[in-house]
C-alpha cells in the first residue's frame, strides 16, 4: 500500500493488484478518520466518505495528475511500485 502523495492532511495510496472490488483505476485517500476510494477517470467517490472540502482538493489533484495516476495504476496492477506524485500546492 504505497503512499504516492500527501497534501493538506490527505494521504493518497495506490494498492497493488487492487482490481477485484472496483474494476476501474482508482486511488485510496485518507483524511483523519475518513477513507474513500476515488475513480481516476471521473474523480468521483467509488466507496467510502470524505469531507467535501477535502474531496474537492483530491478532485483538483486528480485532474492535474491524471496521466501520472494512470501510469502508476498500470505499474501497481502489475505488482510494481508506483512513483510518488507531486502534492497539491
């Protein structure tokens, strides 16, 4: 479960071989006691819950880094370590 980015108290992870439950490219985010799975293509919530303000930050970050996230997704589903991605500034 590598952490690929952290910003504003939000931790972004990309799990290895994580295609069973959601079947679409996604990331996992944690903020305080909240966790959510976020679709890379739509930046929408697939599962879980996160406060709206933090969701908007994650969605902006996904929009900026979608190509990098897709490249990391391809690495992770093959069992390879994804690269770190620049945090939202």
